[in-house]
């Protein structure tokens, strides 16, 4: 494999080159939102400076260009996921909206009283609440694949008894945003197919960090957000296997998504346009296109290995410090993030001190995994998450910071 | 490692850290007249405040205790609050709450100089004024005070739990 110049890549991210609280910024919160390279910013600026108009409506030059750019982004996204067709790609506002679309529109049509919705205890609220609402609305039952304590691993031994023929839909995350667990998504989809359950993979944490091939995974739906993978905020992707999108009724309705409208009835376009009511986030799609190009240029497998090496290093060094409770897989088979708790300091205090004293951007809280934190008996944890622009030196700085934070909050005890 | 960051030093003064490490009036109050819980859904901090009114004077807070789990700012604020309101009347406690709230939020967003000097009656609680510079932490400092407000409000008699957005709901 070619040698990657990670330091040169980092220079593509102007935002990283700044001081906060008088220290060089160390951005370790990419799991919440990644930063954007110049290539993405330039693509968006170029679009607005030269090509912007509304899509699909006009017949003038700019509208043609905007439409072409928007649809090119769809084709590029299909390629990024190895989808069979660009028609399987719906642009949404984000992971959250993608899941709401599936739960409301597909679920509203196909999930009935007595059916079971199977989730895992790892799910982000975005992949829990839409299903909880659906269950409340339809009288379906929710089931959860349990997590084996702090290891963050799913208790797959229980899958036989949970994944029964009553399961209508099985929705699960690829990579846990709190525990860094990497789930065997292809295996889970295969098991779901055996009982005829529809699958949804939450790829919010994997799309920009791990190779992704929807046909290899064998999922029915897969969702992610542009902003976590170098693209703009306000844009997300819903991949739906053609057959599944075809059996999904419209969700939001309005302009763009119709064939014909009468006072009392209307007919709708086929997927994906049926699910894109109103003027879409055209510039967002253009930015996402540039982001996908950027990622594939670096290589997702290389990014995965880079981030994993940083996470392993962080995990080992935090363990050596002592007085630290570490969440997630213990065997190094984790994604590029580490959540931890200090015996002597609350996560909020850790994050505040890391920020003000060390210029470190961490996340603190329950990371939208409240039931999981509750199960683990944890109110909140601190999280460091890594991307390819982070360095080993930054991880070492994190460790120095944590050691100082421990000292500070211990003082006087 | 240099620790010369004025905002940080102000936030984590030794008295505040001392209260957070050794919270006063911490524990359960068996014969509480009223119990209110404050919950900070975005970060998971949760504290329960219990008050006992003086049998001879229903206006007077004879005993105050709290328990729960939160960051140092949340715990210190709760601890300092209990020492301050114990023995006071309902109205005095409510007035302190108003002063405390104003200290942290009045003119917020304007220059720091615009922060009015906190009223003397707040005593040590004035040390928490440094929280103003950490907007994300203001709700940590006010959690116990929201619980106090809830406990002193009319329907507190029927024991309520609430979250910081203020949506009251009957306790289970
Ligand atoms: C696993 C997972 N799912 C869903 C989401 C929600 O993504 P968004 O807020 O972009 O819709 C996130 C983001 O925090 C996540 O980490």
C-alpha cells in the first residue's frame, strides 16, 4: 500500500490550525462532528459562485447545472456505498431524519400490532426513539439485544431467542458512538433475513471511518450523516434497497416529489424523488460529493487502521494511568474512539478542564445513549474520538491532561 | 504544567472544590415534608432535595438535605445552597434563589463587566459567579435551585419530580 502523508492531509483542515484558551487546539470530538477539508469548502463555494439555482424545476442553464451537480452527488454516494443504483439513495437532513423516515413511512405501513421491533442496547437515541414512537403508535413491541456490560459487546448468544419470526424490523448500529464496538453487520443482516425481518444499519459512526458495501452487508436500509464524514451539516443519506423503497409510501409531501396533483388527490414520483419533498440541500450534496472523493482518495481501510491505532494507544495509556474506568471492547478490536470515567472527577469537570487548560475538545455526557449509561450505572462519561487528522502526539497530550485532571480533582482529599 | 487560567481558577476555587468533595447536608431526610428532584437530561446530573418545615412554624425550613450525583459545580452549588437556606423561611429561601439565578444569568451574553456585583446575602455562594463564563455549566449550578423552587411551589405538597426544562410530572 502507498505511504500516506497524514501530516499533509491535516493541513487540508484550516480549522485545526488555531489556538483555544491560549493552546493549540486538539480536536478529539470527530464522532460528534468531523471537520471539513478545503476541498469540501471550495466545492461548496464554487457551487454558490457559479452554478446555483433550484433543481429539477428550471430549464435554464444554471438550473441544469445545479440539477446535474445534485444528481452527480447521488450517483457518487451510490458508488461510495456500492449500491446497485443511484435511485437507492435518498438525501435527507441527517441520520436522524433518515431513521425517522424509515420508521414513520416504511414502519407506519408495514409494522402492525403484535409485531416486534428489535434494536440493540447500543443504539443512539436517533435509532431508538423513532422506533419507540412507532411501537407506541402501532402496538408493536420493542426488544433489545443486550450489551455485555462495560465490554460494549452485544450478547449475540441471545439472538436466537430474540430474533424470532415476529420480528418485523431489526435496526442496529454498525459502530457504537459510546462503546466503540464494531458490530458484525453482515452477520446480523443474514440472521435477520432468515426470519424475514427488514434491516436498518445506522452507519453514522462508520460511513467515514470504515469500508462500507451495502451489498456485502446485505442490509435493506442504511443511514448516515454528511457532517460526520467531512461533509456539510444539514445533509444525510438514506440508502434503501430498491424493493424496500418501492414499498415505502411518501413521508413528507410538497413540491418536487409529485407526478400530478389534483384538488383531492395526487400521484407521486418513484424513489428516490418521492422522499425529497421541497428544495433539497443542493450545496450540501455538492459538499458531500467532494467529501466522498476526499475519503476514497485517502482510503477508508487506511483511515480505519489509523484511527484504531490511535484509539488503542489511548486505551492502553489510560489503563496504565489507573483510576480510570474504560468502556468498550478490551481486546483492541474497537473503532477510533474511547469513552472513560475517572474515579476522582465527573465527566463535565474533565471536559471543562481539558478544554480550558489543554485546548482539548472532548465530549462529556451520556452521548445520546441514556438507557445504556443507566444500565452501566454511569451518569456520564468523557469521550475522545479520533480521525485521520489526529496524531499520536495529540493522544499523548490527552493522557498528560488526564493525569493532571486526576491530580487536580484529587487534591486536598 | 501551568495552571494560570483566571477563568478556570475562578470556576474551581478551593471552597467550591471542598463543597463538591465533602458535600454538606448530604443524605436522605426520613421525615421530609417535601421532596423534589432535579434532573439535567442533557448530562445526566440528578439530585433530590428534601425539606422539613418546622412543626411550630410552617414557614421555616427546619431541615434540608440533598442526595444524588452530579459534577463538582452541581454538587458544590447544592451543598452551599443547603447550608444557606437551612433555618430560613420559605420567602427568604425563595429570595436567595432569585438572587442566585440573577447572579448567573442576568445580562448574560453581554460583557463580563456588565455582570452586576452579586448581593452580599449570598455569602460564599457568590464564589459561583465564575460559572457565568462557562455557559454550558450554568445549568449545573442552577440544578439544585430549580429543585428548591419546585419544592417551595404550591403543588410541591404532592411531591413532584421535574427536569430542568421545568416540565413537572407526578413522582412515580
Ligand atoms: C450512532 C449514531 N447514530 C445517530 C446519530 C445521529 O446523527 P445526526 O445527529 O447527524 O442525525 C449519531 C450522532 O451523534 C450517532 O453517533
